[in-house]
């Protein structure tokens, strides 16, 4: 059985394969089509004109366009990866396709999307977007030069609008010329042609994003085949041959099914052999719709009225139409339609010279109304690239205005050159020019002779046909944006509310905010606004800003392969496998996986951390500290350089010793901190926070390169070269003594903040330092990364009879907070100076360093700044959430509540047998002993302000206890 | 995606670089010799022209060196500036 609206092959063969029949399901009904069909053309062939109801008003809607400008026919595809909101005009028919109509809102599947998406990065000399006549011509002339050419087109076949018409080039059908061009391009090695590929973004310096559909049209897809590919293309020259979009006209009841764009009707007729209606009224403001009328008449449809706004259309066109049996109504307009689920007739009346309605309206019966309100050049990519537009009165469209070497070249219909000969000439010239500019000299080839071209006399533009009755504020069936159900009344309401800018009106009315981004509504909206504001032309209203993407892009495509475990690189230490085997819970610090705690069976985090803390305070514990950043700073000026970047002095630090240092920004705020060792007179090893390593290196380099380039200093990141184990607790000396038999570990022989090079009992060379981030006696064993696991295991073995306990970052945080040691980025936030932290002792008075001058600035020198203090909740078990704010105890909790500061760190302490916190509090040091309130979770918790050291304030535990 | 010409590595994508703000903002040689207002300007105040603007970039995912360029802030056209003080090594 043939589809009711499919034309016989003898009348119109179309570009479809009638030897194959494809079965598809739409809204539960099984229908048929052929390869070469889109879902839209197959639906029209099957007589399905009405395809949905509108999103807000519930009005019946039909297919309007034949390309991606389609505002109504949005469908949901079913299948393994259901896909919402696709225009039926962009869905290529395949066997077994299951689609469902949508009323403006789609749905996503509940299973993970298994489709593969990938990316490619390429460079090209000349990128040409659009393979209509001008784009193809440009590709030919640029390709022949030897330049690397990249031609992309979003349709399945090259040729653009030439596939819809009967033009002839070089004495043969245009399709023959296209076929020759395709063959020639395929043979040039440096030319790459992508079909089904949409240039969605055009960015600075000729950078384009192209979304290529690779498998959507195939019946079967291989398991690893990427469904879509995102091409990142860097071009040396960009040529935009993006064509033009036909506009509808806004009149009363202009949304009924069967009202279509005139060029779309012609496309369905010639490309898909589909006749969408038998009795067609054609309504136009220019010449192009005459071709539609002639093609309709040629296949046996009737054209009872060709309504042309122009009082004197070109005589030869009128003659052709009337000779074929149509009737032309010059100087007239369609004012409204009748029908319900299908247009049944059009009301027509005359237009006077001023464009006002005149004469006596009459009705013409029809089941198809083909409308052409003019052509809008597709200038989206040009606009994205920063090009400006101007209103061209003759062409009645916004065309590219500015040109410059930094902007893409626009050719053909995209610059309102609609005639074929002109488009070919521009394409050949632009291709040659772009190739020549890239160093591939070539002259533009001869322009082939053409015939059957679309005529192109001056249009009489019209965006809005006035209603017969009522003022414009009430024209609520004059649809401006079909997809958003927005009308002239909505635009007038926006203007009445004081909006003037098109950006505001569009946001207020939601015009152009649909899936189609206003491709058919944008310019008409501007025309309606111009009318309402009574300005001369749409040019005075201007356009909205063109932003990428030109067409919707799947998030999955933007992500490409960078999903799941490939989303971000994962950094692990050389002891990672041990931590995993020990059941550690990990936390992410930057890209690092750090053990957070090591729960034993039945333990939650609290219990594990309490146990780990007790081990470190009473016995011995070990932590993997390999993730700390390490930067080697080398050169004869290294001492001077460190003195300039750190708050404390490093030049006088003896070789073999280490010192804690803070770094500040030029504004005096804490940037990072860590211990630096002096390895030799001209060599330091600086450690940084785990998260701050890369930033600190960049910071150091910046000063060396830009401000102090006279200094002889080199910085090298060596984070990945080292592995390190902290051995912490009163029994740590015994463990290290066993581990490093050659080392004198006594406090007399190995002082605090010293380091030694030695060999472990198993022969591993190690650098052992006595530094402590817990206040306990502690050693840090640094070895080459590849010895990391062996060293960790050796430490565990050496400490086994002391019950050595591995601990994670959470325990480390509790231990350091008990001692009041800050973590940069947790207890500081870029507004905190070392003095605010009470670290005056670490701020050298004898030398200058980055940020020092800022301490004397008026605001920084205030004595009532937010300062680091301790907090003890009066209820010993109450744990304050980090980030909670502090207020005076008697303040009413009605906004605005004056805030005094906030909690930066808060833990449960095994050593104190209670909770405690660190906080930044305004004038905090003077408030020690005060009680403040922390309101959270609906109640207020009283806390006492204390000094920020809770444990071993005198530092008695640092050197541990010597065993006799 | 800007195409930035690193004086040492050639033209590379913007993603390889980090922006360093306005060029030629010299740190006062003796910070203690300037008053709070001048120091504040050094810290916080930068030009914001429409048009040509000298600025610093660092090729952080490449050679890690700093250099200056002139960029037109309206069109993003970039031209090389002598690597000035960052050119010693």
C-alpha cells in the first residue's frame, strides 16, 4: 500500500529509495516510508499533517518546515537511549524507528546512556560551513589549491537548496554538478567533507565546534561505534555559507496545521516526492514562493490563490503561474485562516500603499497554506564570532556588516545573495581568496553558466498582518513564536510593561527561547516590536546576541569519553594498594586519593578517628604523607628568593635543618604554608599543601620570571618523585631506631626540625626529618617514590610490636587542630593574614617579603580584624558544624543578625574527651573567655572563646621521652 | 578559544595558558617608601580599556614561561610584544 500523499515516481522521483520500505511507529501507529525520508516527510506522506498540540494553549499544530527551523514537530525517540525534543525534520527515517509526539516537553530515560560519544581535534587551512552552491564552490576552489579544506554540512547530502529545485549548472542538472563536485572533493587528499555535521559554535581566532551525527541514520550500530562526534577545529580561514532561513508571516490563526513555509513545501515535493496538500494557497512577499506554486501546479495540485503583497509582481512570474492554472492576487495579504485540526481556508484582502488593509475580504478554500515572509540570512555563527549586523532594506533581512581579518567571510544566501550565479561566483572567489591567504596561491576558477535560477526581484516585506478587529494588545491568536505559544498580544504586553530592548522583550515573552532558539520567530518578533514602538525598521530595534550553540548539543557529546573514571585523572601514592587492602576510606584532595581513616569492622568514622588519635597520642601511628607538594628551589640566589617569598627567614637556615614557612599574596593574605629543608647552600626542598602545590609553583615562577628575573633560581616540581611516611607518637623513636639502625635518633643527636640522610635497615636510601604536625614526637621518612610501598611496609613491620596504627587525613586534622595548627584553605580563605592567625612569631621583622607592606595598610592593621580563636561548646558533646556563624548571646535571631565570624574546623577530641573548634571571630583575641552563640538546626549552642591551642600548650611532647 | 603565540613554543590553544592580567605593573622597588594609596593601586587597580591592552600570559601547560602580548579587548586580536623582562632564560 502506498502512502496517500506520496507522489508517483513518474511525477516526482524524489531523492528516496522506493525499492526499500521502512517501517516506523508514531504515537503507537505503524507507518511506512523510504530511505531518504525524514520522519517529517514520512509523516506528511502518510497524511499526518497535525502532529502535536501546542505547549500552553493546546492548539493543534502541524509540520511547518523541512529543516531544523521546525518549531512544532518536536518528537521523542524511544529506544535504549530515549532522546527528547528532536525536530521530526531532522530525524532520518530508519527501520523500526519508534517516535512519540511531544507538546513542548520531552523526557529522558531512567537508564544510564550507553551511547558512545567522542571528540576529535583537527587543524585546517580553510573551513567552509555549509555545502549549498556557494559552499561547494568555495570548497572546490580552495581544495584545488592544495590547502587543507574542511567542509561541513548538516544535511545527509551535499547541495543544500539545489536539491529542492530544478536549476541547471554548466548545461546539466544541478544535481549532476553536485555529484561531480562530490567526486572531485573525495579525490583531493587534503579535503575532508563531513555530512550530518552541524557547526554549533564559532569562537575567537577561527575555532569551531562541529557536532557530527555518525550513526543516527543507521539501522544497526556497532558496539564501540561513536554515535556522535564533536570536532574541535582550528582554522586559518573560515568561510560561512550557511544559507538563509525562510520566515513565516504573523497573521490571525497563523498556527493551524497545513500552514507551512513555502520553500519547505517545495522541498517535500521535489526531494521527498510528498504532496502535503491538494489545494494550496501560496502567500508571499517575494519571488521565491512562485517556484513553489509552479511545482504544486506541475504535480497536479491546484493553486486557487497566490497572494503576493507586492502590487506589481514580476509579470513573467504571474504569467507562468496563471498559464499553469493558478491565480495571482497582487497587492494582497492573507488576514486569517479557518479550520481546526487542519487549515480549511484563507481570508484574503487587499493592501493599500501604506500597507493598511483595504477592500472587501474574501475566503479561499484550501488544505495547504504555503507562506514566505522573506529570507533571513543565517548569521548566527558570524554573530558568535563577534561580527555585527545591519538591516538590509532591499533584502529585508539582517546581513553581516563588519568585516575584518579576524572575522569569518560570509557568502551566498547568508549575505542575502540569493541568486545561483552570484552564489557560485562568491563561493569560487572566497575559496580561492582563503586558500591564497593561507599560502596556497590560486586564482578563482571561471563561474559556470547557470539557468533555471530562482528569480530575485525586490520583496515587499511584511511581518505582521493587522487583525480586522480589536487593538494589537488583544491579538492573541497572531502567533509570533509557535514553539513558545507567544503572540503579538504578549509582545504588546511586554512593551506596555516598559520593555524596549529586544533582549528584554524576548525574555519577558519567552519568544526565541525554545529548542529552535527562535529560528523562525526571531526576526518577526523584531518586526512586531518595531511596529509597536513605531520605529522605522527592524534595524532600529536590532537583534539579540547570538550565542553558541547554534543547535542543541547533548551534554553527553560535550563530555565525550571523559565520563566516569575518565572524567578526571586520579593521582594515587605508591602505598595506595596497601591502603585499599587495609580497607581505608578515601577522600579527594585535588586529584589525589588520600586515606581519610581506616575503619575496623563495626567502626564508624568517629570511632576509627578516636582510635587513631589515641594511638598517635599514646603509642605510635603512621600516615602516608606522599601527597604533600614538593618543590625543589635551586640556584645561587635561592636563599635570597625564599627570604623574599616566605614570611620567615630562610637565608640563615643551616644546611641540614628545616623551617616552617608561610607565603602571602602581595595583599598580605595567607597563600600557602609548609616546611622547607635546606639541602645545600644553593638548594632547598619546599613542601606545600596537597591542594596548593601547582598554584604555589606557578606563583614562584611568576615572581621569578616577571619581577625578579635577575635572580639565579630554578624551581622544579618533585612531588611525584617522593613518597613519605609520617611516624608519630611517643613510641615513634623506637620504631625509627629499628628502621634506621645507623641513625642516632636521640633528641640530643637528632634535634627537632633537623633532617638526616641515611639508609634504612633494608638498604633503602631515606631522608628522615623530625617535623611534627601533631605536637607529638614525630619523624617523616622520605624515600624515592618507587620505594614507597616497601618503606611503608617496613615501618609497619618495625612498629608491629608497638601496635603501630595507620591513620588518615581526618585524624591528622584532629591532631593538628588540637594544637591549633591551621590548614590553609580551611582555616583561611584569602582574607586572613598570618597576624590574624596569631603567627606573629613567624613573621620576620628584619627583612621584606611579599605581602609585608600590606600588613601596614589601614584595613589590615586594624586590631579588631577576624582572628583565629578556639571554641569549646559548653555542652561537651555538642559538635559544631563547620561554617556555622557566631553571634552575641543576647542578639535576637531576626535578620539582619550581626555576625561575628564563623567556625573553620570542628572535631571530637579523644585527648580532651570533648568537642572543640577553631573559628575566625571579629576582635577574637580580646574576646577570650566570653561566651558566644552558634545558632544552627533551629537552636542556639553556647560556646566559650579560648586560645586556639587545646593540647600541650607548653610543647612538652615534641621531643618525646628518652628510654633508658 | 584564543590562539596564543607563545614566543618559545609557537601558536597554542588558550587552554594551555593562564592569564596574568595587565602587563607592566611594576612592584614599587621599596614598598615602604610608598603611601597606602599608591600601594593599594599597585595591588588592586588595573586598566580596563576597550581596545589595545598589554597583558601577561604564562604557558602553564607548556614551557611554563611568562610573556607579554598586546590584545585588542574588543576583537581579541593579539600581537606579540617583546618578551621584555621575562626573556632572560
